[in-house]
C-alpha cells in the first residue's frame, strides 16, 4: 500500500485484526489531513476516504512512504447443506439458459459502476427483524448435485415481512431474475453493494436514493428457494463477503 503521507510505523490498523477469507476488512491509515492516499489489496485498488475526525484515511480495505505490510489470511470453517428445489433450477432448459445469460450481462453492467465516494453512513444494520439461518460459505447441494457456495446470509423472514435498506445508497437494480427472484441491489459507493433476494413485492425503483431503514419491499419465495426467506448478500469489487461480519463492524466513527 502506497501513501502520500508522513505516516509513522504502525499507522495501519486492520479491523477485525484476524483476517479470514471472505471477511470484510476495515483498513485505517493515520496520516495528516493534507495527505492523499491510495493502495492495493490482493490486486484490487483501494479507494480511501477521510474519516469524520479528518485525521485518518479509511478503505473498505510530502514524500511517498511505503506502508506495505504482510497480512495473513486464515481459512474459515464453512458448512455443507442439502436442499431440494424444482428441477428447472438445477438443469435449466434452453429458454431459461438464454434468460440467465441475459441477466448475467445486466448484473455485470450494474456492478461495473459504483459511486466514487461512500454513500453509506455509520454501521450497517440487518435488513429484517428475523433470525438468521443458513450462513455465508455453506457448500450447497441441490437435488443431490453440488451446485454452489452460499454467497450471502439467509433470514427466516415469513411471507410479507418488510425488508429494509441495510444502509444508505442508490438502488441500481429492482426487478425479477431467474435464480434470485424479485431482487433489489443497492450501490453504497466505492464498489460496495448489498443484494436482497426473493421478494414477494418490490417497493423501490432503479435510480432511487434510499436511507438506512427505508422499506425496499416484502419478503417472499420467488426464484430458487425452498420456502419464504430473505437472502442478503454483500459484494465488494467483484468478491462476495460475509454479511454477518459486516454487521459486526463498528463504522459509527468512520463516515
């Protein structure tokens, strides 16, 4: 990580200190207010922004000084789960495959652009008041076939439960998709997105600004599901992160 700053040794702080694969990391660099900062994390460019105190730079990862440090990434422990779904979600037909391909292009276009500054404020909150069930990283077998790794967090939300924005941002997708069902994606800036899936009803439109707690729609059982629930995912610069760990990050003093 390169910083245009007269930073002192030990000026970089990682939260949480124990870094696990799939875990979001808050990177703090203490540096003078007149500094500029850039950096790189595992081949991805870090977008730094000023904290509220204006005495530190953050990333959700003078003279030029090298502040590089080696970070050990620990292997997480994920589970394996078995699910039964309609055959069309395991072996889609030609028409469905065409639809899935077109939707992949739409999602790629959505994820290719993000606001150049943080749109979120303070810590993230859970999108529903309901217990969490299946967790991030579970290796899922659908109808006896290993089909995917679970890239989000499931909540046991009964049909019609209000689903709310986990933080402020802009709605960049609000429409039905093949696997995701009725889906809402919010851009929180700097390449950070949250995805909410399987709605029975969507109450927001693409391009709409939302604040933390604003209702996005009602939970349901659309798309590839075994019953009513909410799937909530977090994506940063092309990688999916553990939503439960994002919810535990204290960002109240950051932005």
